[in-house]
């Protein structure tokens, strides 16, 4: 019997990672090329979730845009709204009350807390610790509750408005939030210990996806990714926006630069967020009503431009807002999210590591992925080649 | 800080301020690469990063404005390098060989505004823009795109 078919397994296996993944935001395709187990190249394809938010902002009024930008990302809606609103306030030359500034910081730190818990939970799940995932998510839910007590909603809160915030807080709510935060602190310390001591977690994360401080800066990587490589950048301490100039906190950095360091930076930052939240709850100023009267807000925005930065959970988030002074809509709104830099520029980080390390590295940057695999089939009789999933190949040709 | 950036004065046409207090240096488009080369020479390539590239279509002026927001380390001071290019021939030298971190910014600005960054091999339509808009040859952030 003559040979009719050849199975050609390429030396560099093309491994598309994504773009569909229901678990986390940012559908993105990582086209990985592997030589055996070793990754030799990664191409990053985007465009699966572009909703034209910047264009939409140009077509809506300054005030309606607050709700649009809050929907760029569910998990960090508050920082988006805060960054945009501060840009508008700068154009207006508006100063807000200290109480409003403190409340904004409290809300943003609760958001950082639950976001860091979420990605650490996802990392635990990705490396096979489903129970740990469930436990972290259970405790995260309590922080969501604290956020609900403060802002009125678990996720999309629309809490920040031009001139202040939408709701004030009373003594009862303060006590409830404090109680939740104190209980969560103990749990986070425990999870941090697990990530520090568990042998399997260490084996999967340590020395995986190492990035040097120099590469971080050259590739414009930001946030916990940069700080885990020893680059001390944090918009909270440099720009001192809202009340960050008055609240004591530490910028967490580590020197290891690997996936483990990135997760540990997040645990330590979660503990710092708790310190900030407790400080605010104990030192909340009462200088003025933090909720402005919407009817008295300026209807006309003067010509001007502002560029604001905020330290979102994933790193530096920036907004540029420009008003021409004629239209009720902004002339230009530019949003640069931290993942825009951290994910698109991250291709170099995977090279030299194995296929099994790919999800670990990607998760340590803070999105999530799914995998599928293919080989090429060459049909000699028909002189055609086509692609087939491994699953189909296993059934026989 | 200011003494480290003194070299910018020889390239600067005009200085402005973007609120809140971001120093803005307007430079000629043909000088932009030289400015960044000099910046690497003076500050070192690990002492600053390009945070954002913002393209704005100034249709009435027939120009496209490009703003490079640069964060100087370790102070984390944000400065802006601003340049203008003609709207009917929007091209400028790419910085990708000098600073790999400009990749997302240049690709996005090309896809949404049609600016050609000469020397960047990764530019492509559809980086973000959906295929139907790409097929129509439209750049969504142009004021007359009709998108």
C-alpha cells in the first residue's frame, strides 16, 4: 500500500491563545510559536473589543461622558471616571472639597483591593488551585459589599461626579466598612502567606516571565508589572491627586521581576489599600458637603486641555480631554489604559519559556486566556493541506 | 530636573502648559527623532518612558497634532513633546527602533487617524478598527470620517 497522507508537524508549532475567553476582560489573541515546548515568538493581535469609546465621547456631552468612560472596564470603572472627571475639573478650574477627595480615594482603594484579589484568585485557578480561587473570591465578595455600602453598587458605581461624589457616608456606614475591611485584612495576610510558602505555587511562578527594570522602562510597562521589577513608579505618589498627598502609604516594589513578584506586589498593595481605607475612615474631613448640586454645575465648558493620570489597579491610566469652548461635547478624549501598554508590548516576555508558562505570564500581567491547538495535514492524493485540531487527529485520519 | 532637560531648548519652537502643569515643548516634526535620540543620550534609555501618543485631528487648521507624553524618571514628571503634521500627508519618522514602548501608540494612531510612522514595520489597519470600517478606508478619529 502506497503512502497517501503525510502528517507534517511544523518545527515551530503555531499556538493561538485566545481571543475568546469568558472569564476576564480583554479578548486578545496571542499567536505563540513554539519549538517543542519552548516559545520562540509571540504575536499579539488586538481589535476584538474595540468599541470606539473615544469617538463616542466626542459625540456626547462632557457630563454624559462620565457614564461612558466608566463603562470602558467594569472592574476599574471608578478610576476611569475619576481620571476623566479630574480632567474636566482642571479645564473648569474647579476645586472640590477635601471630604469628596477622601471619599473618592476610599472608593478607588476598595476597587484596587477587590481587583488585586480577583487576579490573584485567577492565578490560583490557572495553576490548579481551584479551592484557593473559591476562597479568595468569597472574601473578595465582602469587599464588593463594602463598595456597595459606600457607592451604592457592587460593580458599576457611577460614584464620581464633577465637583465631588454622588453620595456621602454616615457613621453607621463607616463602621460597617471598617468591620469588613478589618476582617478581610486577616484573610489577605493568610493568602499572602500561602503564596509565599506553598511549594507548588513557588514552582509555577518563581523565575517565570522575568523582566529587567531596563526592559520595563524601554517597553513602557506600568503598574505592578513595573514595580515588581524594581521600577518605582506610582501616579498616586508622584501626582498626589485627590487626597493622596495627605494620606500616608508605601509604594511597594520588589526586585525579582518574575510572575511571583508581580502577584506578591499585588498582595502587599492590597494590604496598603486596607491601611489607606482605615486611615480615611478614621480621618475623614468634614469641611463641606461632598455632593454638589447638579443644577449649579457649569453648563458651558471653556476652551482648554487637561491630561490627568491615575494609578489604576493595573498601572498608570491616563486621560486627555480637550474642549474647544464652542461645543457642548469634548473636541478630543484620549484614553490610555495600563493594559494597552502592558499587553501589547509584552510579546518579548514569553520568549524562552515553555507553553505551560504562557498562561502564568499572561495572568501575572492581569488578563486571562484560553488555548487551542492545531497541526497541518498534507493530503498527497489531493495535493492540498488543511488544518485539524489535535482532538480530531486523535480520532484517526 | 530642568537642567537635565536643557537640551530641549535648542529644538523648541514654543512652550505651553497642559493642565495640570505639564510642560509642553512644541518641536518641528523633522526634529522629533533627534529630540528623542538626544534624550536617550542625555538621560539614558532607562530614565524615561513614552506613556502615550495622542493624535488630534485639527481639521479647520488642516493639520494633525501629535503629542508624545513622556514620563521622566525617577521624579515621574510628565512632559509633552508636541508637533504638527499636514493633514493631507500625515507622516512622521517612527521611534520604534529607538524606543520599543511606542509600538502600541504608533499602531493605534495609524489605525485611528491614518498617521504614517515611517520605519515602523508593524503598522496595519484593523489593529483596533473593525474590518467594515477598514474596508471603507475610513479613519474613525478624523473629524470628517462620518463614522
